[in-house]
C-alpha cells in the first residue's frame, strides 16, 4: 500500500467514527437551520474570472459567484496566514487575539474565546474540518493537524497526496530545500486525484453524502484547500497547459513605482527574489495560475457533491482566502504588504433565500465580518465581543454600505518581544505596526503612526497604487481626515481593556514562516 493510500484509509477509518457523533439527538430547531460549507483557499488573490481577470480559468468559482453575492472590496485583517485565520475564525482583530505571527493559536492568548465553528458546534451543528483552516506549515504540516484548535471540530481529516509525499525532490525552488516560504513550483505528471487538494475534495464529497442522510441535524463543513500556496504544484495537464509561459506578463517600471515609497512599504521583499529573471517570473506566474485552476476544479467537485445530494438549497456557502498575494506588483511576491494585492481577498457568499444571486457588493468589508454574518444567517448564538458587522443586509441588498471601510495591519521589525516604537535612538531593533485603511475611494497607510512613512492612493484614478499622494500639499486635508478615521478604526480593534493580550517572548516565531 502506498503512503498516500495508507493515509487515505486511515482518514476514512477516523471518519467512520463520525457516525457515532452524528447520532446525537436533534431538535426541531436544528432541522430548520441551514447548513454551512466554508471553503478557504490558501494564498489566493483575486486573479479569478468572476473578479474580472481575463486570463484566469476558474469556471467553478465563477458559477459560485453567480449563485450568490460577490464582495468586490473584501480585505483580510492581517496579510499572513496564522494571524488572518485566527482573526476570521474568532471574529476578532489581531490586536485582540494577540496573534501577529505564525505557529500560534488564539488559545495561547484568549483561551476562553469561542471560535466560529465552535459556536456552531455548541448550537447543535456537526462541525468538521478537512485540510487547512487554522495555520499549517506548508508543505511540512500537510497530512497533520497543523496548529489546529480541537475544540472547534468533531471531525478532522488531514489527507496528504503526492505533492507532499512523493514530489518534493522534483520541485524547483529559489532556495534549495525550502518550499513553503520561498517561490517554488512544479508541473506534476500525476492526476488531480493523487494530489492533496484532490483527496480533500473526495473527502468532502464523502462527508456531504453522509450528511445528506441526516437532514435533521445541520452541518458546518470547513474545507481548507492548500493551493495555490507555494510550492505551486499542480498537474501539468490540463492546468499548466491553460497558461502558456510565453503569454505570462512581467511587471515593469518597478524602480519608478518604488521611488515614492517609504522603506516599510517594501518590507516584505525577500533577498532570494533577486535571483528572479524574467523567464523565472513567467514560470512562477504560470504555476500560480495553474494552481488556481487546479484548486478551482476541486471546488467544483465539492459543489457538484452538494448539488448531487440535494443539499444546495439548504446550505450557506462561503469561499474566501486567508489573504491576498503579490505576483510581481511593486516588485513584490507573496504577502505581508499593505498594498491592495496583499490585503484584498476574494469573498463569495451564497445564502439561499437571503443573498441576491449574481449580486455585487462594492462597499469595503472585512473578514472579521464573517462570524457575525454566518451566526445571523443560521440563528446561532454569537459571542458578545465580536468586532465585525453582519453582512446580511448587504447580501439582501448589495447596494447597502454597512461600515464602509476595512482595516488591515502588519508588523515590521524584530520577530521577538512585544510591539515597541524603538529600542534605540537610531531605530535599530525597532518593531512597529503598519495600518492601512481602505475606503471606497482611498487607501491610506501609516507606518508606526507616520513616523516611518505614509501612503495615500486614489483608487478612482490609480487602482494599481502606483502614485503615493501622501506628501503632496494639495492632499494635506485628505490625509488629515483619513488619519483621524484610521485612528478611530484602530480603536475598534482593541479589546475592552485597550491593551492587546501578550504572548511570552519564547512563544513568538519568526514572522515570515509560511
């Protein structure tokens, strides 16, 4: 028996135990509440057909968008996997969870908090996870629970496919021996079904088939696909073939773009990316697109299973990513910036009978809004301390504005200790926050409350954020108004005490661990 098949059999044996869990006595109220299918892709930006990307081949995500509301301006709270996922799974900003690096879980800082799936579980839902919902070290944690929260789930399935168990020696990487935190890719000769995401789609269909037998108990099924996270591994055919390397664009005029930026804005740049040639940039982008299309096909398999078992009319569906992703814009790749490409996420919500099919909501929203939204849609009691807004009014009428702004933050500087302004007169060892406010027209960013620089972009005239207007005299009043709004927004991210929970220094991990 192959390693992949052995893990599959073990996963099915574990899943069989769920039969006993599903035997819990339901109530009449349980049967009336909708199910939830919560799909999270890893490191997915908005290079999707439904978001207007003419190159992307994403028919299954596009048909999902047609069934519900697409949020045009949705943003993560922190453009790094662990902090972002801890944030939207608790409905709290990173300033309140205390999680601002990877390899951490909110139980270390706010142990009594109730997570999104845990709230559904407490309300009588069957809560199951397949793949990555909380942080994993990719690819090394694939096939394990990663940095999971056991209280969130009744069932966890962790398949591992050929991309983890067989192919790593064949993967190209800018840094030998490293795959998750560095640009790396591989066009696999093996079919979808042998890859981790393919196995996950099979598991999801299996769980949905069994859930269909128990219509008197609703489910919360979370499916966390690993692609397109590095290494960008997908079957060569058909996915790489959809994107000829010679047709992949390369970002130009980077030096001119960077000339008006404060150094902190480019703090996510990695020295290893100096090795990139234009040919390698095209190969990386080809592999990223191929990984998106491969993942899209697995989403399609899950949606087909939902339809096949007659569950679609009774199921709320969410599809999102943990954060956005750079593919060369501003000279950057991957995440951890406060530019649009890194902070913006795809967000699709299907809510039968509530969400307007094919609707497009253009007001800025945050992923912290997901917890109160799903709780409201499913009549699930939610913690009082949630910091997001319910998006239900926008689902019913996409022209509604709601809060009408979104806030994203990131950390620059030392990886250890608590946030400080500076440790010496020259700023050496300095560790500070950057905060970025997104309104319908503007993106305004402050680094260390402006001491390390400011950025201002007018999205009506400059959607690629190429011209920083922050220091132009004619924008001084606009900067002042947005600075006030930013400070008011940051105040809403703090716990009631006003002081973020602290992690002991020995619990901090390097901020750029993938």
